[in-house]
C-alpha cells in the first residue's frame, strides 16, 4: 500500500520523538509490504524563526494533501513572549482548524508493568483500558456571543454554550462506532440535570442507540464521571462527551496512567486526514539530550494505522511491541524507578522496533 504521511516535528523533543516514529513506520513498511512517503513541514517555534509564522501555508497544504499527519510538539521558552498569532500554539490551533478535526480520541491505558507508577493504588488501576472521545469544535469554547459588558450592577461576563443537533450527532455516532470496535460499551457524559444542551445531547444519544443495538449505552453526569474515573476507572470502555467536559476529564484520566510520556492522541475529521500527536508538550527541559520517551508518539502512530490508514493489524503489532518492551523492563528516564538503569530515546526506539520484528515474524 502507498501512503503519504505529513511529518511535523515542531520544537523541543518533537524532532527526537517523530524521528523515532518515522523509523518505526519504515519498519512496519518492511514487515507488511507497504510504502510510505514522508512529507516534512514546519510548525510552531521553528516555523516562526524560519518562516515568520507558526503555521506556514506550505505546511497547511502538505498536511491537508496527506493521508495522515504526525505531529511532535510545539512551543518553548524562546517563544513564550510572542503575542497572539505569533505564538507556537497558534500554529497548532490553526492546523486543527484547517484540517477540520472535530473529535479528539485519547486512550487511557495502564500497562500492568507500570501500574505502580500511577498516583492511584495498583489494584484500582489494574486493567484500565478506555478511550475518551471529546467534541473539539463546539460548545463553550467557541459559542458566540461572548465577552464583557456593563450591566446594571457593574461588569458582566458572558460565554455561550451552543451546539447544533448535527454536531452532537456526529460525535455521538463516532462514539458508537468506536465502542463497536472495542468492548461495545458507550458511556455518554453530560449534565442533563441542569443544562439544556445536555438534555438534547441525551436525546440524540438515545435516538442513535437504536442504530447500534450491539452497543450498551449508559449516561453519567459529569460530576459523577469525574469521581468514577478515580474510584473505579476499569469500569469504562468508551466515554464520549462535549468539548469542555472532555478537556477536563481527559487530563484527569491521563494522570492515572502514571507518565505523560506514554499518552497518545488522535484528532479526527469527517473526511480529511487525521492528526496524530503525543499528549505531552515539547519538554524543553530535556530537549536534545536523548532522554525523551518516544512511546506516546509510537502509540499515536498505532492510532494512525487504526483510524486513518484502516490497518488494524499494523496498529495492534505496534501496541503489542510497546507492551512487550515495557514488560521486559526497558525504561526511559521518566518511567524508571530510582536506581533502575535507563534507555535513551534511540535505545527505546530500537527496542520497540526489534520487538515489532520478532512479533510479526513469529
Ligand atoms: P511538557 O509536557 O512539555 O513537559 C512536562 C514535563 O514532562 C517535563 O518535565 C518534561 O520533561 C516531561 N515530559 C514530557 N514529555 C516527555 C517525554 N516524551 N519523555 C519524557 N519526559 C517528558 O509540558 P510543559 O513543560 O508544560 O510545556 C513545555 C512546552 O510545551 C510549552 O511551551 C507548552 O506550551 C508546550 N506544550 C505543547 C503541547 C503540544 O504541542 N501539543 C502540549 C502541551 C504543552
């Protein structure tokens, strides 16, 4: 199979982790008989320095004409004082907008061999494996009108929580489809006891569930969801929710896995390429030192195979290789316990690629 992947390394550790992922994709190519073309583009701080903008038009064009986009991370102290559109993050927001990604998928997986690294007790996090699906383009973060105004009693502020039924249906349908590919349990998170938007959300979820009789639908209020994620996170399969609830719950859930270096994400559009990136930032404190953990980017690459390239076997092979390497005791510095020996970024990359070859050739 011939595919074109846009690679946007960005800043800090972004180039280090994406470089390892490119080698990983080349290994997958060799093992499964594919051919991948890589198209490199600039984004974030490096694009500000070299092109005068965090998102050059050339990057937008190569991203939107590719089958999928693999991104490292953007930002760093050098650009912290930039104003408005001259900040690295503006490049990322602009890219998400230009790709029209409307859904963010974050798997929350606790590897058995790392259960001790969680802030929760190992027996609570054992077997945790769920996905949070967050609506990305609507709700309180984008609704109009918004702003400040003078009221009868002084200053007033206003934000608007607006959703169309079409937007709600799109994300919920993706929730059902995602659950169907997993353990067929969908938990819809809302605040239907208070919010009108949540009441429509719940109605649409109920209506769609008739199309997915094989998926078990349940509803949980967002405050209860926040409690359940720390009380019994192993109960979930797929959680689907609106933009702001998802923003908060996905960061809460991320922390129970124990390391930011292990968290992948995918942002999906209705038709165009998906955007795949680790959840972590550019980690300027360790950039250029060979200390970065590439596993979040590897797991994002696995998601790319599953969701954009429709190659689930390749996705599973990568995930299995990561699990095998962690079980073998290999640790980058962020995962190691005091006194444990550590792997560099390249050594971890090599270990996963070797495990991938062994797993596929068996
Ligand atoms: P960060 O995620 O970059 O780093 C937080 C801590 O986690 C640091 O100690 C870092 O060394 C460690 N860490 C992160 N990723 C790691 C990895 N793969 N391996 C080992 N250790 C890792 O968050 P921050 O320090 O708040 O932000 C640094 C910069 O990144 C800022 O400019 C911020 O705006 C930007 N940022 C970008 C994104 C993105 O590109 N999506 C996301 C978050 C932050």
